[in-house]
C-alpha cells in the first residue's frame, strides 16, 4: 500500500456534498467524491464509468489554509426561448489550500500519479470554474499510511499566510476516512457510487477529525546577536 498526495490550491474551490437545484453549497474541505472525480477525469474516464476501484481508496485531507467562504449569484436564459431561469446561488472557498491523500494498492496509486502528471482532461477544484493555481502533484509516499503522510508533509499554505503565524509549529486540522472500529466517527454523503449525469449516486462515509503539528518555515529564527558583547568581558 502507498499514499498519493495532492496539493489543492486555487483562487476558488467548491466541494459540494449536498448541493441541490439553484443553491450550490460547498463543504469547508475537499470531498472524496470531488477528488475521485478529478482523478477519474485525469485518467480520461467518462462519467458513466464505474468508479468502484477509485472509491475503494482510503481518503484523507489536511487543511493547510482554510480560506474564506464567499457567495455568488448567477443568472441564465434559455437559449431557444430567451426566458429567464431561476437565479442560482453558489458558494465557494477563496484562497484555500489543502493537502489530499489517497491510500491504496501500489499499482493503482502509481497509475493515478502518472495521470495527475499528464491528465487527459484538465483538473478543476470541484467546479469547472475553479482551476488550480499550483501543480497538483506532491508525489507518492511509500513509508507509511495516510496519517503519517499528512503529519510529515510540509506546510503548503501561501507564504503570506505562513508569515502571519509567529510560532515555530502550526496545528492543522485533518479529516480522515474511518470506520466505527476506529472509535466515534462522523459521516458525510460523499462516497461516489455513480457519476453518471442521469443517475448520480453517493453513499455515507465515516470520517474522523484530528490535528497534526507541522513546522512553520516562515517563523522568526532565534538570533545569536548579543547586544552587550561590545562591552567586553572582565
């Protein structure tokens, strides 16, 4: 088993798990269905392809830069009649950065890694209007599980965000796939069963919230300057 790490950073992101009709919400962190959809597109699969192999991967995410929720309104008209359609209310995360991790068989993880590096279809962060601003590829980790990979990975927040923190380490939230055997878990309906536009289906999935401490590369470094050295010794 190995772990594929992805960097999800962009001006806007949108990860819906319960969006319906004219109100399109976003979760505060990437969903498994959204990231699996991104990987399926990178592989060149169409929406009717059965996602069972990708859905079996264990999924986790680390919140490196939480971002700011914003709301947008969109209007549209029917092409043929010119009649106005209902106003669409859409929510996004602005300036967010996440590290996503997928754990699974070595051969499948390697195939996904190659697809991320040379995608068939361009990736987007939840919606087509949300392109990534950085390379997705953070490589494969073969010396541990998702928990260890997210704990060891460098802090990927923007430099300006890192400079806001003076401490040598920062505490980052993790959201990792779990079962009842792992203890108390929450649930989210983002386990993909079908991406077919005529019959999209998602199941509940267990998740566990936690935290990891990682170094802050922008923290002020201790100085060896001695202001009284010029006074000399006895």
